[in-house]
């Protein structure tokens, strides 16, 4: 055999100990598949264990919850509110009430206090509903007189500093725009002198209720130059003044809403509404009535003292006009003429709905409910059918600190056969 043929045959022979490449790849693939199968089996086992443990834990939680509910039904002391379903916040409503003491809406008795100093009485006079020394007597409103030039009161040597000017300036700065120097009414236009009725702030709350006040004025037949002396009411009819909120919209100025003061009554409305008689301006947000002095002179005979450096004490004339109406009866109502007034305020409330299910709060923590060392129920009829009477609802924070208490008008029976829904309103 030739050498070249021999070499060629040797090359064609398989190598001793070698493995064909494709066979190697197949073996590796089989090995990987076996390993994946082993891992899959192992993972399935782990997942099953995790599932079993999770199921066991869930069953435990459910059992504990059910047990807690059973215990809570028998001895619950606190119940958390559901913020979504049980609490309704920021509910706003307008609340009105009588402005005078004891929430009365009508005042027919008027007293001044001798305890006011002479200096104080030169500026204003406080009016009480009872003898100032009596129990429960309190200031209901105050009266003042103001003149832009200081007339009608004595400066007592103080240059340009009389009480009437101080009063006029005070209310001008309080109620008018900075550019206004005079009060202007629909009755007489720009007026130099005014009479002021000022309600006590604590009685007014947020504001004087527009359309719900009425002041009676008796005409004056004669008066002393200094009105702290003799003032006589005349025989004329009592004039009632109200605001025109029932027939006209308020103007909005420096001091909020402003209404005209006109002749009329709450019962009958504005007198001659097509051509009202105007007496001044009402500022309900400030609880202040500004009466036009010129109109009071013209219609009610006030004869306002506008003398220079003359101590007129004109505000006492207004007091006698108001108090002088009390002995007379309003023919429309058959009631004595009274100073009628109501306050008004916006109240923001939160409503808490206390829901008590049939199985809850049927036992009491009161020591008198049980007896003996084992806590046996005292009332034998309550065994198997316990009952309680709900009288109070307490509102607590998360630290179980009592914040508010709501009292029921009468005890509410609670048993396994009865459920309750109590609405607690908390006002701010």
C-alpha cells in the first residue's frame, strides 16, 4: 500500500476516546432538563408549604377577629367611628335667637345705672332690662349722641374735644369710608348730628338679624336743655322703625351690609313701601343703628340741643322716647310696644352617627349591675336577656381622653332585640 493511501485512511478513522460533538450537546441538554425538573419539583414543594402557612395564618387571624367581636359584644366600652360613614363635617347653618337677656326677643323695661360716672354719661348711657342692682340685670344696649362739629355738648375747656364730636368721629371712622366726612341718609341727606343705638357685642353674637328688629319711639312734647332733667313724652302715636331688608337689597360698604332705617313694623312691613319715610342707617354686622337727628327733630319733636359748648345730653331724649313707648299697646298685636331684636350667627357643625347594633352594649360596667365574687347579674330577669339604658354618649380621642359629652333627653332602652342610632351634633 502506498504511503499516501495509508495516511488518508488513518485520517478517516475515529479518534480513540473521543465523542462526536452532536452527542455531547444532546447529553448536556438532557442534564439541564433533569436539573430543571428537580428544581421545579423543589419549588412546587416550597410554594405548597408557603401556601399552607399563609392559609394557617389567615385562619388564625379570622378566628381571633371573630373571638374579639364576640368579646366586644359582651363588654365593649369604646367603638371607633368610621370616618367615611359615621362622621359628616363642616355643616354650616344660620341660627337666630332673641338678643336680650334670657334669649328674649322683646324688651319692654328700661333702666339706667346711677353707677355710671358723670363723665361717662356725657358720652353714652347704658340701658338695663332690670334694676341694675338686681340679680341678673345686665346692659342690653347703649345710647349716644354725636355731632360732627362738637355741638350739643360741652368741651369743658378742652379745645375741639367735646363728647359729641368724639362720638361722631368714632362712628364715622368705624362705619364710613375714609373719604366720607358725614353720615348721609335718604331722609335728610348729609347730616351733622346723629343718635346711636349700639347693641352689646356678646348679645349680638355675629350680627344683628336684618328684618328681625323693631324699635318703638314715642314723640317728645317737651324737654329741658340738659336732657338729664325733665323730658316729657307727648300724646302722639308710637312710631316703629325697622330696616328695609324686606323690600330692598343692602348696600355693601366699608362696614359690610348697610340697610336704610324706615317707618314700619315687623308684622306689617315697611310703611308706604313705594315712598318710605327714612330715619337713618342700620349696620347689622356691627350691631349699630345710626338715627338721623334731623328726622327725629322733624317727626318726633326731639328738639336736639345743638348749641355750642352746651351740655345737652341729647342721648337721654332718645332713652325717654324708647322707654316712653312701653306703657302703650300695639293695636296690631295687642302687646305692649317693645324693642324687638334678634341676633344671627353662622354655626359650623360636625355630626357623629353613633350606631349601636343589637348585640352591643347590652351589659353595664356599673358595679351595681353584678354581685358576688363571680360577677353574677343582680337582676335575675337580665340573665339570658340583659338590658341597659343609654343616657350619655362620650366622645373620646385615640388616647381615650374624654373630649365631649352628649346627653339624651330620656333614657334609651337597649337589648339584644333593639338597635339604636344616635346623632351627636358638635357645634363650633
